[in-house]
């Protein structure tokens, strides 16, 4: 799911140069707009997906997996002309394994065992499931509103700079 906002990169660059506090407030507002989506993804984290998954470097702990689901300010991929406004991430090791197991190797024993109880769905088990089940238009409208407000604040800052010359 994509929403196109024109001139995001240019707006963020201008905010960083002329009104860094506005850019910081914009990023915070976008993170707050995504918090219900993150909370929904966290609610999908099971207590223990597989009975044997409690030992080793990638031991499964529900609280750790939930802490690892975060929203970050977006960046532009090297291979893409588009910039992300925000990125929803699963940063814990066990959470990433649970999230993506079976995506590339659906016939592996681990993926089959996990997929029996927790099917992979479209892309992932937590984040994209939350995106799919959340009224995403509400989030999109809030992000658009945040950018419109940031542009107004930037314009006020530039106008004040011009009048002081």
C-alpha cells in the first residue's frame, strides 16, 4: 500500500536546513500517527509459537519481540526514486524470524511447523497483517495533515527570515 506525497524529500531537506525543530516535530507526529498500527502488530505476537523455541541465541520471548516492533522515520532506498515517510520494523532477531519464516523457504521444516499454527499470510505474520487489518486511510490522512502543517510552519519561518533582511 502506497500513498504518494509530492516533494517529500525536498520538504524534509528544507525543514532540516531552515527549521530543524519543525522536522523533528514532523517525525514525532508521524511516529505518533503510526502508534495504533504498531500496537495492533504487537497484539498479534503469540506467547510461544513453537514449543521447542526457547533456547539458544534466537530464543523467543514475547516481550522482546513486542519491543522490537517499531516505527522509524523513512529514508530513500538506493534502488528507488521514492522516499518512505515512515518504516514499520521488526528489529528483534526472534521477531524477524517469526515474522518472515517461510517467505523464501516455505518447505523448510521450521516454516512448515510454524505455518501450521501461524500462516504466513500475504507477506508477514505481524506488521503486514496489522497494516491489512487497520483502517489505513486514517493513518494516511494523518500523515498528509502532518506534512501540510509542517509546510505551513516552514513557510512562516521563511517569511520571518525574509522580513528580517
